[in-house]
C-alpha cells in the first residue's frame, strides 16, 4: 500500500515544492503518461484528467505527517503548496524509490503554469486520437481556456521533449 504513497512523496521531493492542487494532479498524470510507474486512475474532469485516488493519497500523506500542505488565500480563491516534511524525507530514505529521470521531468513541469499543464494533460488524455481530433476536443471541452492551435502544437512538442528525457 505505501509503495504508491512513496512514489508520490518522491515526486514531491524531487519537485521541491508544488503550488496548486490542479498542478499536482496534472504533473502526476503527465508523468504517468510518459511512462513513470504511477498507479493512480484518472478520469476526465472539469480541469482535465483528475484522480480521486491521488487526492486521497495526498490527504493520507498529510494526515501521516509526511506531506506539508499550506493553504494560502490568493485573491478570491485558496491555493495549496505541497512540500515533504522531515518525517516524509526520513520515510523515503528508508524506502528507496527508483524512478530515474523523474527529477528532470518534474522540475521541468513545475516551471510550467497550470494552464499549460492542463492543456498538455488533455492532449495526452486523448492521445489515441489523431491530432486534428485532439485539437477539436480541446477547443470544445476547454473552450473557456481559449487555447490556440499554436499552444496545441507547443503542447505536442513539450510532450516529445519530456519523452526524450525519460529514454
């Protein structure tokens, strides 16, 4: 059971700090889609791929004292920041998690904004479809985000750059 928790803890550790629940969801989903061994199941949701399991794991890690969640008021909404606690780092030091290249990929993703990661994760969610159909899905399902063709092309290029880091 804690093996999947440890993978999530490793992801947060190598990212340093992840700001935003949506960003955390997208980073783990994208990492899973580029072949990192995350087991959480995702469904398409309002903000793109979402995992109830991941949300539960984050809550459990906070309750166990392994993950620090800081809630900050930001304008008209709340934002959450995630870091590993000392107890979490100690737990990880005793439970080796082997995921080569994870840090490089997650650090890169963590530098992107949540809106772009939402697009990348949506493109990956429909990766079984031709690019033109994916673009139509994005324009339909994400119309409020007003993504452009150029941004969709950028998302595809970004996905390829992440896959290249993993090989």
